[in-house]
């Protein structure tokens, strides 16, 4: 496994744990009397899970498993920059949303928006970078060419 793919995957697992802990905190806050804190926590929880865990896991597996054709315009250096952009963007967004849940200071949401912008840019760059690595491999087998037999209902 490539070092960068390993880093994406392990970081995604850290985000899964953080998302789970935040979810547990939200349950406790709801049950034991901190409903005001729930204002931005679900958003932070969702982004930690969906971008931090799911998207980064997919990115790591794609970097690891997708073939690297010699003529592909894939840049490992760009994948490294994307890693840092999506990781820091996810951290900044989550921290901004968590802090906004407990504070009346509005700039936490501005910080959160900047983190979200970094996440969005990172995902778009990832798609552009990995696109040329998505290619068919080998020939279709006869089984792949034949249509599926019709099922008779009777």
C-alpha cells in the first residue's frame, strides 16, 4: 500500500472515531439538558463522518487500488496537497461548528465556512486528479457480452 493511501485511510478512521464520540456527546446533551448545544453539532457530526470518514476512505482506497497508467495525468504531489486540504478543512469546519454551538461569537461560523470551502476544493481537485486513472482493464469475457436470460414467471 502506498504511504499516502495509508495516511488517507488511517486519518479517515480517526475522523470516524471523532464523529462517533461527537454523536455520543449529542445524545448525552439532548438527554441531560444541553439542547442549545445541538444547534451546530449535527452539522459538525455529519461532516466529520461523511467527508472525514467516508470521503477520505474512498479517496485512500482509490489512490491505493486504481491502476496508474503511464500516460495518466495523475499527480501524486497534488494528491498529497489534497490530503492536507481535506484534512485541515474538515478539522477547521468541525471546530468552527462545535465552537459555534457553545459560543455566541459569530466568527466561528465564518471559520466553519472556510473549512467547508477547503473541503469542497479538495474534493473537486481529487476528482480532477484521479479521473485519468479510471480506465477499463482487459477484455470483456463472453459472459459479460451475453444478455442476461429472461426469467419466466410461470
